[in-house]
């Protein structure tokens, strides 16, 4: 019995099915990767915004004095905090400056920067420019709502998904003695 043409006939019939199967697997893989990237970008957006609000509220609670000034398109807050130094045999208080500002030194999207010196250099962005989902700040605002109570709002947007997240909180600052807010000084005992 001669079966010489049978393999070619099977190949001709199976080839479109193999192409369809490979196309479907490739499409499924790409869609899964896109969905995973969007989910990670949204998670990163929420995590960064929460981290910013947590860091600012932690420093606000420890602040001895607070200075809020206009800075570029947003506001800048400067906390002067008392910090105990546990590395010494005796404990003493030192003043530590912590500044949060929104800026875009490279001309791109706005990020929240953290620094210790009161200068124009921005070197430590704490938001944006990560490999999982790039985010930018649309609002970072502060205002005094009562004596020793600071209201903080952070709003950020994801470049990948174009979704926004906004966190707001009020912080009681028990150690605060002085607040400089929009040209006015508030003194507390």
C-alpha cells in the first residue's frame, strides 16, 4: 500500500489550526500582560499616594514648627522636628528640617520631593519614575483648619491607566509651637 501523499494532506489541514492556536495564545498572553501591568500601575499609584500622606503626617506629628509657602504650582511644607538621638550615651534633642515640595526639575511630570536642606536642589523624589507604573502629582496642598491641626491633601494620577487617587487627612500636631502659613504667623503654647 502506498501512503506517500498522506502526510502532506494532514499538514495542509492542520496548518490553519496551528496558526489559529498560536495567534490565540499570543493574543491571550499580550492581554494578560496588559491587564497585569494596569493592575500593578494602579497598586503603585495608591501605594505611593498613601506613602506620601503617611510620611507627611508622621513628620507633622513630631513637628516643633511648620512653614507652608507657595512653591511652583503647589505648596511646599517645611517641618522642623525634635529628634532624639539614640546613638549617644545620653539623649538630647536636635532640630531636623524635613521639606516636602512638588517640582519637576527635568521639565517632565511633577513629583513629590523630600529633602533636609532649604535649598533649590531636588534630588530625592519619593513619587513617580518607577518601572511598575509612572505616577505624577496633580495636587499637594496644606492648610490650617484649627490650632495645631493641619489638613493635608495628596492627589496623584497614573500615566499608564490615567486613573486618579486622592487622599486627605487632618493631623493634630501636639508638639507644634509655631506655624507660618501664607504670610501669617500662628504661635501656640
